[in-house]
C-alpha cells in the first residue's frame, strides 16, 4: 500500500509503503467504539458528590412532638424529605475506569488507522521541521495541503517550533507516536503522519 511522501510545502519527495498489518486491517467499528468508550470512561473525573444524612450539618433533635401538633411525624431536620436535608441514593466520588485487554486496544488502534486510509484521509509528510514560530505561515501551508481538521503524529520528539506554530490553529493537534490513540484519530477528519512516525508505529504495533 504505497502512498506519497510530501513536504509541508505540498511538494512530493517520494513514496512510502504503509504496513498492511496496521493500515490494511478489517475496519472493526465495534472495537473502535469499545476503545473510545474505554478512553472516555478513564477521563471522567468522577467527582460528583451529594450529602448523605451523616454529612448534613444540623441538630439531631426531633423537630417537634410525635403527636398533637398537627404536623407529620418527623425524626430529624436532616432527613431527605426536609428542605436542606440529605440526598438519598445520590452520586458519590468514584472512578469510572475499567480494564480493557491489550489485544483489543491494539486492534482498535489498527482499525482506526485502517479506517482513515480506507477513506483516503491519511497524509504522510517527510517531517514536521519548522525553523521559526510563525502561525500565519503555518496556517497558509496547511491550507495548501488542504488540512482544516487534522491530527499530526510525529516520532517521539515533536518539533517544538512546529508545535508552537499550530497551537492556536483551531481543529489542528499534534502528538508523539507513543500517544496515538483511537479517540483523537477518529475525532479529526485527516490523519497526518511523519515518515519517522510510521516507523515508530510499525515497531509498536506489529
């Protein structure tokens, strides 16, 4: 599966054969969905909290006599039926994270790469080298490449000038190959890989 290698100036400089074991797999939408749900579950803060009766401040004295006042029977002002009282069966701080098999995560990532290639949404660049921090110039280069919503994946050391140049451009993100994940790949329209990133991904997933 050959694809063109371009520069940031949109000039063709060669060809690269993408590994079929990563970019030519069957697209398993079920696995993609499972991995995305797993990722989003881990990101949940789980800090929602309500007060149980022991957490509500106030007296424990019985509000009024059991009978003879014309009021309903009450045992505490902190009870859930009282204004300002406790909440019954409300949420408490918890972790929403759960485990997912390593093989499933790997297959989900391969399916995401394969889905993008099947849609012709994969671009390979020679590198992300950038000599100076110029957001305006970088935006013009992205327009020439036809990229308005893209995820850039580089090798482990991402060019710092490139990162700073695109940091203020909407819908454009960059990450090292070790951070490549299904959620970020699928939520961007186009996947842009550096030549070295393809090598790193091949070593990681094959």
